[in-house]
C-alpha cells in the first residue's frame, strides 16, 4: 500500500513550465493522510518555497479522490495519549499546513471525490480551488468522538465560513460542490470530465504571469487577511487555547474518543 505526498514538474508536453504537481497518494484509502504524509507535505512545500523555478503548484489527489481525511487505522497507536496527540496535531499536521500557508508560490487545488477533514484543511491553504461537480466536502469527525484541533479549526472556519464550519463540526454535515461554491469556498465547479483540463489550464495561466509579482501578491494578501490588531488578538486567543490551563488534547484517553475510533475501525455505529 502506497502512502506518500510527492511533487513533480507538470508534463512538459502540457506546456506547463513552472507548474509543480503535488500528489496526495494513499492507495486504497482515498488518499487519507498518514503521519508520514503530513511530514512529507511540510517537506514538499518548504522545498517549493525555496525553488526559484516554481511558478504555480497544482495539488491533487490520486485515483478519483482528493483526500478523505486522516488515516484512522493509525490512530489507536497514538491518539489515546495526550502528549502524543498534541505532537501529532501541533507538529505533524500543523507543520504541513503551515508550510502550505507560508508558501509564496500560488497554489491551485484540483478537487474531485472525497474532500473530508484533512482534505478540507489542505484545500483551505490553497489560493484557487477548482472542484468537480461530484466532489463532496465535510469534516464529520464528531462521529469519531473528537473535536478539530484549535489551529485547524481556525484555518477551516476562516476558509469555509463560520456557519459552514459549525455545520461540519457540530452536525457532521457534508456538502456538494455547488453548495460549497455558493458558500464562497470554491473558485469554480466544473463537470467531472473537464476537471483535469480546467485545473491544469488555471495553473498554466498563473505560471505564465510574472512570478515575482505573484509571490509578492501572496505576501501582501497574507498580511492583509486580518487587520494587524485583530490578528494579534486572534493569535493570542488560539495560543491561550493551545497552551492554556485546560489542555485541548486532554480528551485523548476519554471513553467517547476511544469509542468513536474503535467503532469506525470495527465498522459499527458508535455508542456515545
């Protein structure tokens, strides 16, 4: 079973000079993110940031799905210990996501099939999000008995909107691509058979423009996303949650956390 995040130049015959294709690949698991894949995601985007030839990133999943979430088969090995759970979210997951957020090279997401949990988080780090009509979105982790980590929740709420984030996290709601377009999360929705051409064509158009200007635009947009005073307050609020008196990862050994994950792995409904 292959589980990896790989980067490669777009095919030369496609006329896509400067386009780096990042592929999420987890065979048989709808590209669910393993711990190793999160670390690879960080390494890949740190490398792209240092690459002066990179003009645009096209990130996609292999085999008809973008990313179905985290690799739950790994969870019993570490999620029930608070220190290991914190390390997973604060270092593995946030390390990968923060490398994407810090990348000055424009990122286009090509989304088909399942885009759930970790997939929504990864897509939230992209500049342009193009989805096939048949794509589905959500973060139904309430069914697994655990919350979204604080930094990840801030990221997702900022990208999908607070109302949608509340529905995803509290109701375990999932949404079709046209609905996510209407809610402002997607740039475009195209028929499934046109997704490849539309996503690559968008990446090509971005790559054909001035690369230094693109990097500077991303730096400016990052700085302007939240007014500085509010940004400081928001960051302080997140830090107070992550490092406050009440540990947000203290639920690690809770009965409902164990029940949610064990029920999923046993393919039975959880009894909360």
